[in-house]
C-alpha cells in the first residue's frame, strides 16, 4: 500500500562516496556539456539526474507525483534538474533524493545505462518542447531506507515495488502508472543491471 509522510527540513548532506567509474559525473553540469559537446547528436540546454534506491527486499523506491503537478498521480524515481548551484552532477543526484524523499546518499554505486545504444544518459525535451536535456540516473545506497519523507509540493505517496510490480504497473489491485516510456525503460534497465551485478557476485 502506498504511504504518505510529512516533509521535514534538514541541511543537505553531501558526504557520499563514488567509484572511479562515476568520476565522469563528478563535475558541474556545464563543464560536462562543454567537455562532451562534440560527441552529442544535438546541443543540450541542461542536465538532470535521478536516484534509484533499492531496499534489502530488492524493491525499488517510487514516488507518486502530486495531484497539482504535471503528469499528476503517476509514479517515478526521485530526480530533477541539475541546478547551477550544484557542485557536480553527483551532488545534484544526492540533493534531489534528499529533497524529494529525505534519504541521505551514502554511496553512488553506478550509472544506469538507459540511453541510446546502452550508454548512460537519456535525452528528452521539456514540457514545452523547446529545451533539450540529458538525464543521468544512478543506483545509490542510502543510510536508512526505512525513513522516507516526502515533499508534498512534488509528491503525495511512495511505494517500494518489485520488478514484477513495476512491469505490471500495479501492486495487487492498486495501479501505479509510470510517468512515461522513458521511466519504464529506466526501471527495466536498472533491474537488469542490479540482477547482473548480483549474479556476478555468486
């Protein structure tokens, strides 16, 4: 069953670690764009970042968009635009998770390969169709998955969903429609990568 919780204000925590494979995103957004502009199919107006959190039951955290927001009542992972004030793209990922779910990132595990040709970064246009963004999503570890605190201005409920529930976009009789096809693809790839990582440990 979906849960709701009050928003709680805390200082932004940024004391996370990350592997060398994520160092590419340990830079400000404009620096990343400038460094990679020759390899881009089309110019970018900005970047966004999202955080994928699994609990120890192999369920992923999904947030339901607020009724007054765009794509109301649909479900997504925590995330948003990389702001000018964010020191790096990884910091933006940590900040968004903190602001939207009250969870503190302890470690960035890896980037999700949900872009074209199995590469990191999925491009999209904003709601007006005038600005082009690239979103980098990361699987992260947090201090405590048992304490989720929503920002009611953005989200109204949360669930921990299994891979099968995500595929069916339902938990029992409750529908959990995902925000868009890009979110569906992101979650599919995230579960595939998590499963492959666990199998490699065996």
